[in-house]
């Protein structure tokens, strides 16, 4: 894990996304109460968490289990004068400990796959108020006839990857209304994630050129980038804006 954190060190984000997509997803929320309670699960260094605080002016919690990410988020929060409304908590998404029916909005960009979509919809809904919103971005297939190398990659990396339509069916079966969904643009992967990530990889390949096990991990990240470069028409992240009923 230490190498994984080093690979992603200093990046604007730890997963695909961008401020405009966060703003777009937020714009689909209906009338919201005053004094909103919002949690961003798996916030990382919190580019989207800060955006949520600016958009909502509510009480925002950024939750992650890697303290250096939270330290970086807190540094940015202080600089931007948001300390009164944005707090951080070091907690695993597998051990959430909050009051039931507490949050108006549960948000999670690019992290829900760690927990599992179906399980998250089941387990986290107890923390959400009735008619509260659950907003997340999640890896999905965009079309079929996948090339074999791409199919094998996702079979090993995340075998539960599904189409947008299959995810919508799961959402509805778990007692949520789908408000809106949209695909993240390809630029969301490159500007804030893969382009700066390639810079880290170049440096780390030189640093660990004599350590075969670490080079193997680094090469796996290179393969991930190259697959997206080649096959991004077939898959990507989709934002889902849903409401508890």
C-alpha cells in the first residue's frame, strides 16, 4: 500500500472527476433544507469535498482512512476559509458510525466500488434522511463487444462492473429513485488524474528500477492508463443522482 500511496502522491484527485462534473451532479438535486448535513465518503484529498462545501454552504464531512490525504484536504480548507463548514474524519467506509437518518446528502466520487455498490445502497441508506440524496460516480460499461484484453483486465480488477442500465435496475431494487445520470467526460480522467499520474510514474520507474516487485506494480498502473487511452469508448465513470424513498 505504501507504493500505491506514493504513486498517487501529490495528485489533484485519486480517481476520475473534475469540479464541473461535481457542480453538474449537484445541480440536479431538488429543493434542499437549510443547515444541510453532507458526507463525502472516500474523499481522498477532497477536490470534490471542497466544491460541495462551496456549493452547499452546509455542514460537510470529508471521510477517508488515509490521514495524509485528510491532512492535505485540511490544508486546502484552511487556505480557502472553509474550516467552519468542512470537517474531516479518519474512518473506514466499512466502519461508519453515525446517527441514523442524519445526512441530507451522501456523496462518493469514484470510491463506492471499494465497498460494493449493492452493499453500499443497502448499508448506507440508514444514515440518509427520507427523501435524502445519494450521489456517486461509478465505473460502468458504456457498450458491449468488449475487446478480450479489456474484458480480462476488468475481470481481474473489478468483476462486478456492469452497464448503466444494470446499475439503474439495482438502484431501483434497493429503494431509490433515479433522478439523473450522466457519463464523466474523458477529460475528467486525464486533466486531474492520468496526466499528473504519468509524471509520478516516470519518476518512480527510475527510483525503483532495481526493485522488480515495485516495478511490477508500477507497470500495472501504466497498463491501466494505456487501456483507457485505447478503449475509453467502452467504459468509464457514470454519475448517478438518486433519492431515498
